[in-house]
C-alpha cells in the first residue's frame, strides 16, 4: 500500500525525495496479483 507520493532515496547530500511509481513492473518469472484502490474526494 502506498500512502505517500514520494519515497526517500540516497543522494550525494544524504537523502532526497523521489516520486513513487504506482504502476506494476514487468513480471519476469512466476505470477503477480495486484489490487488497485483509489482514494479521493469525489464530492
């Protein structure tokens, strides 16, 4: 479950924020099951 837009990544000056890729990467071996939940204010 992804709760934020960014994730910490190591950088030259410590840590920096990088965007989270919310897609599913290519399956190279085996099977993968995914579930997508979208939370937003639809009102």
